[in-house]
């Protein structure tokens, strides 16, 4: 091969690499931003207020007070400063090494009207907050971003989410990045309060929520104490996995860091939850967890494989439309996929662990890009999922590591209900559910014997 041929080969190779590049060619990436310095509240007023869905037509209000004698009730109504209803709740607290939390209040309010603004006050004093309930039917919009942390990029992400007209925020793990430094849970609560007190935040745990230390049995004590989700309302025995419904969508939040094999409590709960899903009432089925199953980034390769092997057949048979994950600090969207290959009846997998965390972005991808991978980019950002009706949804991803949100990726997604896939899968799902129940009973019987 002469010099000219070598040059042509190099040029051709460079061209292929550019075609495989995952970042917009004319995009100049901004420099990293430092962690935010947020002061914990020393006021006796309620602070770190956030809300979450808590069963049909109900909302859970969570807040913290430094005053241990502060009551756990919420006054609320549809007019400012006029509260015609009062709900009494519960409270908890926890200690972690030398740290002692404030009094953590959880109060469920309702029944509430759909698509309605309510004004509320926590504990009978302090500032008034307002929230808006989700609609009863389509359209409904979800904002999505994982791996938030507390940096300048986090603030940018939250500012951009605040500008979109969303109904519910979905967070697939890694909230505060406290990592055993408990005061960072407090500063995170202060950071997100302006958004989390107005729209329901539905979260699941990530690896940074697991704060194991010697002699501490529950490594999720901080997360579970502060971010109580509707696990009891959905028949789960653990705050690490649960489900909820809103406006024609059934959403399952799974735990990447809870046992998930076919004999685990989480698997049994998932089996039971899927058997109750009514696709006429909730034609869309979404699943969230932290560690992605389909990931062409070099970061965290293979970490979701065991969970995928255990649970993907069940989710496939149930006709899950979209799977949202975090963990990898970048964005990636797949085509419909199952068992590692393209499948028109599989789920669309979206990795969106790009909320702004302090560890930075995951820049290195595997090339060539897998056939199942449709779009990928190592930038901070957030997603918006607008489910328009029972058959169509519009997904868009907005790069947030600029000072303005830039929509970079979007796609219309058709529900599996409307595609005919569920008719093909119905027998398979029934067989899986029946066989699993039989095998579980046999396994339990062996343990007893």
C-alpha cells in the first residue's frame, strides 16, 4: 500500500468515526460547574417541602421542622389563605453516626380534584405553598431527569424543567449525592423545594442513596425516611419499589439495589402488580429503575445485566412501552428492543442520568454504535414525555448544559396497545404469571420443609 492509499484509508476511517460521533458537531461543550453552596434552614418554619402521589386522588405532603414539637397536619383549600380542610399525618426521624435529622412529617391529603390548584400550609404556621394535581385523562406530561446532585448544572436542569408545563416529575435514582454526608440531604431538600412543593415528584433509589456503614442494617434509612413513596398503597412491602397510576398511565418504579431474582419479594410483587394492570384503563405502561439494561456507554457496562436477565421477560410479556433509567451520566435512546436485539414489540429504553451531578459526564461510548441504539449524547439535560392519547406519545430530550434548554432529540412513540403486540403476548404473559406463582409456592414449601 503506497502513501496515497494509506492517506485515503485514514481519511475514510476518520469519516466513519465522525459518522459514529454522538455529539452534535458544532456544539462546544461548556466547562464543568462547581457544587452549589446551599445553607440548611435554621428556621422553625416547615422547610424541604415536597409532594408525591399517594393513591387515587390523594397526595402526600412531606416536610421537615427543627422544632420536635411541631404538629404533622396540613391545612388546604382551593383559595389562597382559606383552608377548609385539615389532614393529620405521621412523623419520623433518624440518626446517622453523629447526625440527627429534624422531625420529618408525612401527611396524605385528599381526595383531591383533578387538574386543580390547591393552596396549603404545613403544621399550622409558616409560608403558604401551592400545588397542582395531574389531569384525570390524556394528555399528561412527565418531566424526567436522573442523577441530579447539587451543582450549577443541577440548578440549570431544574430551571429548565420549571419552564416546561409538566404534571409529574419522574426521577430514576440518585437524588442528593449525599454519600453519607447527611447535611447534603438537607441542602438538597432546600434546593428542590421550589419545584417539588408544586408538582408531585416520584422517585426511585440509585446507588448514591445506599449509605451503608458498619452496624447500620438499613443503608437506605435516609432515603426511606425523607422520600416516602406510595409503596403501601400499591401493595409493596418496600419503599424501594412501588407503582402508581395517573391519567391513563401505569408506572412501575423498580429497585436496582433490592433483590430482584425470581424468588425475591420484589419479583413476586412485580408479578402481582402486572397481573392487575388494566390496559383499557391505563393503555400506557412505563417502568423506571436506576441501572440501565441497554447502555452503549463505557460507563457502568453490564451493571444491569443480572436484573435484566431476571425481569426483562416479564416486562416484555406484559407489554411495557417505555423503560427509563439513570446511572450513566449521559443520554441515550434505543429503538424498540428485547433480549439484546431489535423487536417491534419490545420497549423503548431511555437512559437519562444527566441531571447535573458532581461526578461529571460519561464521555466514552462503544463504537460502532449498536443497531438498537437510536440516539446518544454525553450532555446534561432533561426529558419531557407528553402522552397525548391512548395510542401516541411525544418524547423530547433537551440539552441543559447551556444557559438555555435546547431540544436535540425527539420522537413520536406508538403504544403497544395500538400495535397489536399485546394480543400476541397475552398467552405468554399468563403462562409466565402462572408458572412463576407455581414455582414460588414450591420454593417456599421447600424452605418450610
